[in-house]
């Protein structure tokens, strides 16, 4: 069993899944945020907070994967000077 790593390994599959997660989490965050504003109830606010945190964490993971990919790429011609 491979286990969890942080930041996630930079693979095509992980990048695709992170992008899908961001979209899904953003939609859930928007829906429950609007519902929480309209109703003022505690449960929608709690779900909104968790969904917002999940969106931010997934966004950070995507940025870290991008940083890994850029660090692994060979330097361009300008860096050879």
C-alpha cells in the first residue's frame, strides 16, 4: 500500500484529480455558503467552512505539485549562461 504523501506526487492522474476536486469543492462551497447566508443555520455554516478548507488545501496541493514539476524540469537556455 503506497500510503499518503504531502505534497502529492506530481503525476498526470494526481493533477487531474486535484483539478476535479477543486471544481467540486468550489461548487459545494458556493452552494452551502449561499444556503448558510439565506438560512443562517449552523449546519450549513459548518459544511461551508469544511468545504472551503478542502478547496484551499486542494489548491495548495496543486500549487505544490506545479512547483515540483518546475523544479524537475531542466533549466532553459537562459539558465545555462
